């Protein structure tokens, strides 16, 4: 029966979008750029900007509240010739931080991870992601790591839920490399105009890309019955 993969894709998509709480026009919430842009822009031109980028990408994976893309966008705008280098730095540091987040979630969820999530107002996303991880595993980690879903929620809960570590790392690597290289590519191509483009279309594009992956996964996983 050919509808089974399609039905599962719809189920995955609805679960994911409900977890993201995307309503109305699917516009990535980049209002933090308005609050942080000037200070981050100054930091991006500092002689220690690369070190700051590493620290932000690392700690954002489990505790830091400001998304790494704020720093990445500013730094690539400052020097587009280093776009791919900055994307690689962000990706590696973010995955490294994801390992720490996973371990914190595994060993100290109640004492550390949950209070951190609650203090940042992310507690409302916990139940939704728990259900996604339980049912879809790596696909949930990939989708949430690629799209506007807060990455720290992913890392801490994946450890708390004892998700297979290899699966978690592989999904995180693919998701974070894809996101940061995509952001860098947009800024490299459009320069100063990239910020407005990312604000308007980044969430729609990444969610759409994830849904394409979900279609492929559902077809591969469930197959078509004759």
C-alpha cells in the first residue's frame, strides 16, 4: 500500500512543526540580531574574533543563550573570503559543545540541564522533543539541529533520553555543518543584504530541506508495499 510512507512523512512533519511552534508566516525569529547586532559586529572585528566565535559556538550547544549565527553572519560580512573557514570553525566547535551537552544531559539532567532550560524559557519545548526523539531518533536530532529549534535543547535532552551516542553525533555533524555552511554561503553571496534574506527565508528553506530528507527517510525506512 503506497500511502504508508506518505502518511509517515505527514506525521513526522506535523510533529516537527508543532514542536517548533511555527505559526503564521514561517519566519526565523532573528529579533536577537536587533538586540545584539552592534556589540556582536564590534566583536567580529576584534583581533580575537575567531576565539570568540569558537567559544560562542561551543557553549551555545548546551548553555549560551545567543545563537552562533549572530556572530557568524557578522564575521562573514566583515571578510567574505573567510566564509568557509568560519563555517568550519562554527561546525566543529558546535559539535564539540554538543558532546558536552549530551554528557550533561546523561549525568546531570535534573540538577543542571533542566534548570538551565527553564531559566532560558525553553522548558515548553521539552515534551515535544522528547516525543520526537523517542519515535524518530536521529531524524529528530537532524531536523532540530538544522532548523531554528534551540540546539541546546537537543543536546541536553538527547543525553537525558539516552539516545545512541553515535547516532546523536552523526546527526549533529550533518545538521550543524549544513546550517553553518548554508548561512555562510548566503552571506558570501549577498553580503550586507544577507541579513534581511536570512530573516525572511532561512526558516522556510531549512524546514523545507528537512521535509525532503524526511520523505527520503520514510521511503527508505518503510518502503512501498506491492
